[in-house]
C-alpha cells in the first residue's frame, strides 16, 4: 500500500521548531585536500624535531613538504569548490574586520575557511615556502654555509611553528565558539549546516 502525502495547510505544521531547523552536514573538504593537510602536518612536525640529529630524514621531509606545497598550489586551481583559491583575496581583505568582531564573540558562519582561516592558510603557505626553499638552497654547493640562507631558513622554520600553534588554538577556539568539532570536519570532510525545513 502506498501512502499519499497530505499537503499541510498554509502556515500550519505539526513539526516542532527544532524539527524545522534541522542539523545536516555537507561535504566541504575533499579527500585529496584532507590527505594533504594531515601529511603536511606530520611532515612539518617531524621536520621540526630532526635537524642536526637526523639530517638525511630532515632533508627528505623538507623535499616532501616542498612537493606538498606544489600540490596545494595546483589543487588551489583544480580542486573542488572549497579547495580553490578563488575567494582568497576577498577573505583576506575581510580578515581585519572579522578578527575585530571576534573580540565580541561575533564569528559569522562560513562553510569553507573563514577570513581568519584564509589569512592563516596564506601565512603558513608563504612561511613554509620560504623555509623549504632556503632549506633546499642550504644544501647546495652555491649556498652551503651562506649566513643569510641559514638564518632565513631558521627564522622561517620558527615562524612556521608559531603559526601552527596559532592555527591549532584558533581551530579549538572557533570550535568552542561555534559548537562544532572542526578537527573532525578535517578528518571526515563534512561540516554541519543549519537549514530551514
């Protein structure tokens, strides 16, 4: 027996307000981006603890990070909607106002990266690029032992770690503020949205 849907009278519903504002999730971060994110995190963390102790491993990790950066640059143009760089300029310009509003607990709701997250993405990619390029330069015949190459590599690597700590703190605070597990979202690729039914 097939049940027929009975149309509801206009403005009348037997659903509660909680039912009408249901939580659902949508796919945001594609699998290649998630794999890139966690591979980069693992490589950067391992590279931080290996210089002068395990130089061979440190170099391999550095070249791997360089490869991951090249992939992210390409994926910023070829990836799925939320992986692309198309909104980077707009979000960076919005970042100062966004950060100012965060002081009052006003975070807004973004499915992809919010303006602060976009600013962090750009800062991390730039710092990692400087760190890996100068690291690769430091092991060449031309630049081996050159003070400014070594210093730039050391300072940019320190900057990467500072940015990583800020990134993790920001993710945790935004998760608390918006009552959403953003770490799980980067594992599953899905974020929740509220939608009117």
